[in-house]
C-alpha cells in the first residue's frame, strides 16, 4: 500500500488505449468495498467509456476538466440524496479508493471536482452532467475520476518535500 501511495500522482494525459474489461471490473469491486458511515453506502458510481460522452463531460467546467476527453474511462461519483448526512465524506473515500485501485492496476487517474463548481454563469457543473447523461435528479454529484493508461511520467513526491511540520506529535509544542 505504501508503494501505491508513493507512486500515485494526478495523471491528466492518457494513451489512446482502452482499459481491459477485467480491470474495469476490479475497479468496480474496489469502489464497492469502500467504507461508509454506518455502512449506509449512499454512493452510486456511473462508469462511462463512450468517447463521445467523455468529450461532452470534459466540458463540465471552464477549467480543470478538459483532459477528460483523452481518458478511456470516467467514473462519476454520486450519492442518493437523503440517504446519508455525510455523503460527501463517504463519496470522497470511495473516490480515492477508485484512484488507488487504478494506480495498482497501472492506470493513471485524476479527480475532477464537481460539487460547488460551475459549468457557466448560470449552470452548475452538476446540472450540466445531469443534462449530458440524463440521470435522476435525486443524485448529487461529488466528482468525476478520469482514468487511462498514462502518457506522462510523474515522479513520486520526494520524502524531503513532505510537510512533516503539519504532523503534531507533541501537543505541548503545538505552534
Ligand atoms: C478534492 C480534490 C479536487 C480536485 N479537483 C481537481 C480538478 O477539478 N481538476 C484537476 O485537474 N485536478 C483536481 N484535483 C487534483 C489535484 O490538483 C492534485 O491532487 C494535487 O495538485 C496534488 O497532485 P498529485 O495528485 O499529483 O499528488 C483535485 C484533487 C482533490 C483531492
């Protein structure tokens, strides 16, 4: 697990290569193994591989989502409204588990924030995605995770750059 944590970086350039169906199944399994508050599992995961839809979804935000058009898979991480008061936490945990599972399978991925983001001045990113995909109004969208075989190389963040000052081991020395 530590090797995966060291290796994982946000990858936004992808090779023109499909992801094998078996790998997609493993990513689905990983998502469904995510822990959630009280075991309610409020999440819903939409798996999109259609290239035309990926291109449309890449326009969900004015910036920070365009690279999705080069991805092979998008997982839209949503929650059913009213199932849990901590759906943001539950979906965030599932989203990072999706990314770590992808990394373990040799895939690059990147989180695309949707909640609280806008497509344009009078349309939220969430409502834009709902229009594109035509899915139920009673789902809230947290984020999309773009996946693909990496077409860029990123080194692990060196240990010396980790912000150990943000770890408080002795509360009496807290500054
Ligand atoms: C909550 C969250 C939202 C993010 N939103 C976006 C986004 O909308 N677009 C994007 O390109 N990257 C997004 N990222 C990726 C971050 O920019 C990236 O994780 C950060 O710069 C650290 O780089 P690393 O993932 O390579 O370690 C997001 C990451 C998180 C955790």
